[in-house]
C-alpha cells in the first residue's frame, strides 16, 4: 500500500456526470474515497464523531466545488487537502475550548482481535506510539500521518498541506526525530522494542 | 535551510530510508484505523445536505426579490418627492426660465437681457443726484449772497 492516489480513470468518468447533477455518480465517488478520508481524519483527530463530521463536510464541499476539479490530476490529494483543512479546524477549535487533549484512546483497544495478553501488549505499544505521534505539532503530525498512513509522496503532501516540498521534508525529518526521541525515552516500551531505537 | 539539508539523511527525492521506527509508526497508524469505516448513514446525511439547497432556493429568491422591490419603492418615493416639490414651486409662481430676473435676498438681480433697463434706471439715479448737487450748490451761493458782510468775510 504505497500510494493512496489512484488512477483517475474512473474519476474522469464520474466527474462529468456529477457536474450534471448525477448523485449516483457522486455516491460512487464517495464510496471510493470515504474509507481513506475517514481513516485520515480519524488518525488526525482520534475522534470517530469528528472523523464522520469531517467526512461529511468534506464531500459536501467536493460536490459544491466539483467544477473546480482538474480531471487531469489525481483526485485523492485534492480531497485529502479538504479533509486535512477541516481536521485542522477541528483540532484548532478543540484546542481552544478543551485545552487537555489527553482523552481516552479507546479506539485502539477495540474488540477487533479479542485474544490474550499478546493483544494487551500490542495495544500498549500502539498506545505509546499513538501518544508519541499526537505529541507532535499539528503540522508535523499531519505530514507523518499522510506519509505513513496514506502513503502520499512528498509532492502530494506538499499540495495537500499547501506548502513547499522542502517544508514537507523538514517537517517529516523533525517529526521522525521527535518520534524517535520520545519512543527511546519512553520507559513503558518493551525492552525489545526500545532496543531497536538507538 | 541549507543547515537543515546538511543534517538530513541522504535520501532519494521522495523516499526516506525505512528503519524499525518507520515500520512501527506505519504499522501503528494503519492498524489503529484498520477496518474503520464511516457509519452507513453518513451518505444519507450528505445526500440530505446536498438536496437541501434546492429547498432553500425559494427563500433566497424571495430575499433577492424583496431587495429589488425595496429599490423600486425607494425610487418611487424619491420620484414622488421631486414631483411634489416641483408642483409646489409652480404653484408659488417660481419662474424657471433664465431669460428673466430672479429674486435674491429680496432685490432684483439683473440678467444679461435686462441689463439695459437697469442701466437706464441707474442713469436716472445719477442724473437726479447731479441735479441735487447743482441745487445744493445754488443754495450755497444763495446763502452767501444773503449773509451780511459776506464780502468782508471773504476778504
């Protein structure tokens, strides 16, 4: 799963139909991208309700600005750009009204794989890494999520977050440095894992 | 910026060398949201929102119409005010033509065509003043004659 950006062949067929008001075509487009967008928003916000709201608002905006889409370019970065902006707004509001971001990260401990202490260990590890990721600044966190979760290229990330590629490289570099330091210093990490971060 | 670049690991343009930490971060992020899907009703909500503007177009149209109507009403009121003012001025005998004299501060102000008439009246005024001057002079001469020993005083 290197790239989230898919070929625009199907999109090229869907977009003209959507422009003519074909909601079935828009539903097809929604079905194609809803998972990616929802998971990106969820990774950034760590809030299912927020991720759903962002997904909803994102696709309403996609529909209302469908005329602005350049069909010669991949659609995924454009949609993610909207989603990331909406996520930023959500995080900014939340930061303003709820200064403590440390809410329960219960979605990691879901009952997807109900098994013994191995699961607990894995969840603990995920929890620590998630905490490290979310301790990054918003700008670094978004770049890290888009790079590792979605597999976007640096150019695509630069387009999504609307900044030069050099800035993306810098954010990714320092984000990784911060993650490395936090994970190395975290005493809760299993010894085997900690050993792997010299 | 060059300082930062110097510190970066040597990488290709679009890739970073992947180590254990990258693997862990990638795995954590993907596993944490793996299988996460938006609720099925999300599409219905989106669809409802997309269809909503059609229903809202009526009030918007009504608003635009009311804005246009307000302009028409304003123009009508302005027109009525102008007509009433014009009617009142006509009733009071105001003469709009520029060929005649018009009144400023209660005195007649000359217009180019009426200048000659005013000049003639001015001439009369000058003549009458001249006549008064001559008359007063005669009276003065007469007074001199009446004064006894006037010649003595003059000497």
